[in-house]
């Protein structure tokens, strides 16, 4: 059966009630509702537009500009980048009126810019965010919020001091499947949370950050000295510039880059603010192209009990050499089932833990003598009755799929613009951003130190 037909089949079956699949598994599929366009019925004049400048116009900067441009009343007003080709590209995509520049400080001086979007390499986030807030600009800043742990609190303080809106750009905070998983978790769908199993694996050269390097890359077309910023000085190196993620000087490794999405999702779903113990390990196993970042990182995290959740453990993984084909999931495993955020939706499987006393199968019962087996049976039935096998509830599975055409990134942007226009609460402020990025960086720090680290997620500091 094709994927499309299977979808229709399951949908049809779910309309008529639950469908029996395989051994006693009851399954159904529902579709999550497309969020409303908050600005659908509002008209904006040229004077009423929110004008945004984009600092860093590479892969994610372009994605941000595309998503922002889908929100009514937003104007892509300016673009700043250190590779000239990307400035040309921004005008090609968004029109010749987009003001372009290499130096972001020029953009911060523009009186008619309301907000800036920072999509530079990680090592520039803190500097640009703080300067932008000082200049009175609201900020949308990409994840991971910071490059080094100690930068985080300075960003939280800058946001507070400015009184301006800052949104961090991990769109899983907004995404329908994360929110549905949170609703399911809070409704008690899986009983008590025991463990979260989560991964973000890849299996290709692009996936392993060997991004294309333009043939015209040169010291003339690239602002190399500006790119270096607070990183150690070195001569022009186009590989480092276009594949900066592979180097600790500018990026945060696979943990900083990708664990952060997993922490973001699990913090939204459970209401947790962070682990108390962080253990990271891993290494560079395959992509030995000169990079110093690992291509495999594993994290083990302990979360203490809080008002929102019991104590639980997390196992987290990024593997860039995933022979099984890559993929990402966040699975919350509880006493009565599993919530799995994966692929195009969220699935809840209820398979209650079997606590009823039983005997037989892989059990010591078969090792008893025949006489003892008979005596045991008599004793068991007198004590527990003989219908114990029928008390066990059959497992059931319900999938909540994303609606056709849903775009979490555009949704995240809509939230940001709504906060700017109507004063709505920011869904992902710097405190949230710090709490997702810190354990990601902590996993790298633990890997380097070769020992677990203790983190205070409330005070947001290493112990
Ligand atoms: N939210 C997500 O799902 C998501 C996805 C991808 C990337 N990101 C984040 O977005 C950021 C950018 O990643 P990318 O893949 O777009 O990288 P990229 O290399 O494609 O683009 C980065 C751009 O930033 C520019 N830049 C660097 N320093 C600058 C400075 N001081 N002033 C002006 N421009 C500067 C570079 O010239 C480059 O064009 C990273 O922090 C990354 O973690 C987020």
C-alpha cells in the first residue's frame, strides 16, 4: 500500500472508531489543526510595516527571511553578510530596495529598522544581540543562543535591561507536534514519566556540514577579518568560513547545534527547565576533513523532580554516520505508554506496564518439579484468581499528524511579529534559550573534561 493510500486508509478507519492492527494494537490517526493566520484580516499601510534587517544571510538567514516575508505587514528592509554573493542573492530574492551592507553596525544605525534577525555563525550571536538591543532594535536570534556558557547570562541581562522583545529561533517551541505532545503529557497520557530517549542523526555529506563553497570565494568577496571576531586570528580560509560549524572557534559542535533542538522540545513538553547532571561523550569517527568538532556525541542527563514532572533520565544522541539513514525523534517513555514526536506528527502508544502477578513463560515456574508446579498453580489461583491474563489492557496507538502545508518556522515568525505588534508574550525568550543551549554546551564541556558536570537549571549556573 502506498504511503498516501495508507494515510487515507488509516484516516478512514479512525473516523469509524479504532482499527485493530496486528496483535491487539488499536490504532487511529487524527490531523492537528492548522493554526490561524493572526494577521489574515488586517491590512497594513507602508507606514505601518514592521521593517526587519537580516544579519547573516546564509542558509538559515535566507530561511528566516522567507518565513518572515510570509507574515503580513513585514518588510525585508536590509541585509548584512560577510560574503558579497549573499547580499546579491538577498536583492535577487527580495528586491533592489533591500539595503545591503557588510558591517552590521551600519544596520543598527538605521532608524527605520524595527528588528534584526541574527543568523550568523554562533560566535557572533552574543555580540550582535547586545549591540542591537542597545541600539533599540528587537531581536530574533538563532539557536544555539550562545557560543560559550558564560555569554548566556549577559544576554539574559541585556534583554531585561532593554525592555525589548527577543525571540530565540528554535521553532520547535512553536511547532504543533511539540504543543500536542505537551498537551498529551500534561493530560497524563503516559502515566508517570520515566525516561526520554531522543536523537538527531544524519547520514550524508551535507548533513555532516560539508556545505558547498562558492567558486568566487576569495579575500575580496569575503570579509574574513570581520568574520574572525573574538576567535583566534588566522589567514583567510574559505573552508572555515563556509563550513564554520566544523570548528570550535565559531560553532558549538553537534551538541550545541542539534542537542539544542531536542532540549527545546523536551522542555516545552514537560515544563522542565534543565538537567541537574550532564554527561557527554563522543568523538570524530568518520568525517575527518580537517574539522575539530565531533561527528558523534552522546548525552546522558538527570532531571530532578519539579512541580511539573517527576525525576527522569534522558539519553540524547547525534550521529553523523548513521547507517540506518538518519532521523530525529523525542520519545517520552512513561509508566503507561510512550509519546513519540517523530516524522510528520506525534504518536501516543499506551501499553500499560504489566504489574499484575503472573507466572509461566520466561519465569522460574518451568524449573519447578511437576508436583511443585501443580501446588503453585493451586496456590496462585487461590491467592490471585485465574483470570489474571484477561485483566491486561490491550495497547493502543493514536497518531496526530501535521496538517498539509504546515510550516513551524513560519509559525514561529508569526509569533514573533505578533509579540512586536500586539505585545503578546514572547514564546522563546533568552532565559528559555539559555536553558536549552546550556546543557548542549555542557555535553561538550563534559566530553572534554571526561567527567559529568553538575548544573543548576534554576539559577542557570554550573555547580
Ligand atoms: N533554527 C534552525 O532550525 C536552524 C537551522 C540552521 C541553522 N540555524 C542557526 O543559524 C545560524 C546560521 O547558520 P547557517 O546554516 O545559516 O550558516 P551559514 O554559514 O549558511 O550562514 C552564516 C552567515 O553569517 C554570516 N556572518 C558571519 N558573521 C557575520 C557578521 N559578523 N556579520 C554579518 N554576517 C556574518 C556569514 O557571512 C554567513 O553568510 C547558526 O547559529 C545556526 O545554528 C538554525
